[in-house]
């Protein structure tokens, strides 16, 4: 079955440290993948998306993600985290003729000063 | 501000009751999506409308229904409410015609429903 998994429910990092949030997918075809961020009390906002081509995708707010087919992963990275990055991060994906986007359960990011 | 508006922000009601959530999409967007977000089930896609027609259906209960009006605003109707329906309900809009995630979805701030 098609699925999107975010293995980490909660992550805490120090401000200025690097960040990597994991996302694994299970699709037969090449998936299209997204990362969204949800700040407290807000709706979700698209950070970046991958459809095809270059496997390293640049997004807003200094985030990037790398599509690795061999590992079925689409991990989100940021070299230096800011306190304002504290939020809930969602990975989502779809593929082929399955038009329903599947969402991960989210990873909650806390940033220590 | 995404440009998507949702009303009300908060709603408290009792079991067995019926409520209506309202969503106005971004100017120019023809597609509206409804999602339910709860702690135990995460973000669940409920239903999508495009230019007044139902386009895709997700995990929407039979007690729930939605529609999109000629002015493109949408309403999600929840009836015979149960305690487990307590959740955050999001509306999103996009320019897409199908449930094509090639197009970015813009999310509203959500309506928090509490069923007592």
C-alpha cells in the first residue's frame, strides 16, 4: 500500500544547529513529494516540492530536501535552525494515477535557545 | 496570510448536533479541499471540489457532506456529531482541477471544533 512515514514524532535542536527531518515513502511509481510547515495556530504552508529532475530541491526559509530513490526517502534539511523554525512539519506524497495525496503524521520541531 | 478564510475559528457544540463550517478560497482558485486534523489520526483528506463539482473523495464519513457554491466558497456540514469528531478542520484551495498535487495548496487557518 502507498504510504508516507515520518519516523520522528518530535525533535529538539539547538538554535544554530543543523536539522534533518526524515520522510520515507512507499510508492511503486516515481512519487511527487512535498514538505509543508504548520506554525502554531496557523494553517499549513508549502516549503518545497519534488516532481522530477534534480533530486535536490530548494525551498523557502532556507530549507532543502533530497529525493533518494534507493532509500525511498525525501528528507528535509536546514544548515542552521532559527527559533522561528519551531513548528510542525508534514511530508506528503502521491504517485501515478492515485490522485489522493497521502500525508505523514508530522514531526514536531522544538528549538532551544 | 494565505488568502484562504475560514469561519468560525472555534466552534463548541454537543453530541448529536449539526454544524456548518465555511471556507472562502483564494481569489482565482477553483479547487477547494477539506481536511480533518486530529492528534490520533493526523491530517486526513476529506473531500475536494472543483468549480462546484465534487472531484475527489477521501476519508469522509457519511455524516459529513460538503458543497461548493457558484461564488466558489465552500461549506462542510457535519451532522450527528460525536466526541471523536472534535478536531481542527482545514480548508485549502488551489488552481488545480483534479486532486493533482502538482499544484500548491494554500491552507486556511482552520476551524477548531469541540464536541462535548
